[in-house]
C-alpha cells in the first residue's frame, strides 16, 4: 500500500477556493444546513439561482471510475449509460471508500469539484450536456453544508486545470 498516498489529506473547500482564485474563476458560496439528498436541497432553490447538480460516482466491471454530474431532476439510466460514457459493461455505484480515496468526499457531498483531489486521474469526469445549458452551475464545495456557484464554462476550465478532460455528453433521459 502506498503510505504517501494514505497520508495525503483530501483538499478542503479553502483549497478549492484558492485554486479557483488562482485560475481567475469567479465563484460564490452560500452556507446552509447539511443536505444529503436532492430533496433536502430543494428549499435552497429560491436563494441560489442556476442549475443544481446531482452526482453519480459509478464504476464498470474493469474498475474504471466515472463521475456523472447532471441536473438535479434529470434521470440517468444505469442500464444503458455505459454505452454513452465508454464503460466496459454496465456500471454500478462506487464504494464510499473509493469515493473518499479518489475524490476526497463522503456520500452526500459528491461534486465535480472533487476532481481537485483525483491527482491520480482515476476518475473520468462527465458533465451532462443539458446541465451545460445553464449559465451558472451549483455544486458542493467538497462538503454538503454549502453550495458554490460557478459559470458553466468555468466549471469545464476548472476540471481541465485538475488534469482531467471534462467530457460533455448527453447522459440523461
């Protein structure tokens, strides 16, 4: 086991904001009570405009990992999405341990911003085409008691700056 990797603490929201600032990316963050589900976060809609995200951390049978970031009310067909994202066969949800290891977040705080923690580029980051229709995208800043708003094109710039190729694909029904 790689002890150096184990010792590496996941980046925090403070690290994330500093990284966004270093890229010249405008962002605003609103603190709120922790939310674990889309249903719990609906109360925030009036206060935070833009597209709100739902994130699916999935893997295929060859242990390739994918993060699908979609609009919160969108539906992803897990039986067929593998054909769109280039997975080896059907996908299933990744385990919380891998979520923490690769993206540095817990279930309920999954976010495209987790790409900042995936220094080994173990996860393919996919943004749904429909979500890109929003000028502003809202996502957790590595914790689920705040929401960070960022321009949709800046989200792609952020993902690219982490070394990932942001793939914009139509993954929702």
